[in-house]
C-alpha cells in the first residue's frame, strides 16, 4: 500500500538491523508499552520470524517505509474482532527526524483505508499517553476522536500516566 509519503509493506527478516537500531532507545520507546525493558537481538529476530512467516487472522503487521525505501517504523491492527468488526491500532515512527512531518499521518490514513475498505471493519481504536501531544494531534488530523481517559493506566519513567482512548468509525472515515 502506498501513500503520499510512505508505503506499508510486510516485514522481512532483512529488517532486523533497522529494528535493532531503535528497540532499546528510550526516547523512541517510552510511549510503547511492549518495549518496557531492553530487548535482545534474538528476541527481535524471533518476533520478525513470526510476523514475516506466520499469517494471523486477528493481527495484521506492516513495516512503514519512506517512498525512498527507508525503514521508518511499524503499524499494526491487533485483536481484530471479526464479529464486532473492530480492531486496535498501533503505530511507531522510530526515527525522530521524521516525527511531526506527516509520515505517521500518511501511514494512519493507509491503515484506515485498508481496515475499512479491504477488511470491512467498522471501528478502529487506540490508546495514547495523554502527554504525547504530537501523536494525539496526528490521530485527530486523521479523524480519530477522543472517547475517554484511562486514569493512571501507564507506568513509565517512575510515574503513572493517563491514557487517552481514541477511535474512528467507518461512518466518520474520510478518504
């Protein structure tokens, strides 16, 4: 899938070196719960082998790359509920020099189009740390609405943080 700034593609084992450059960088991972502790080369290799080789009907994972083929991060739909037609969405642009420049929004729009058009889902939702103003602005730019707050739901850097729940319905989605 290709947008104005990025393309979404399946992960490959060849992405391992790119992943290892950021998975243990606290500036990048402080908003990602799955990265609460240092990850080994082998752990990331096993994760890549899983997402690159195994098809999971309830989880769709893509690498995000620039149109110049530079790895920028990842985006996924998880916990897909095929009866309720909903899924949780996660995204990480891992190169700080690409933050705030529209790459994340482009990836979000591509994933929303895929979820609503190809997968026929009705609702996408995500949680974001309340202090992550850049991400919240990106999600709002893509049509996501604030639905609530999970108070002190996130623990990082020795403090609890609120998490904002945001969602987008198929009926609200604009291409």
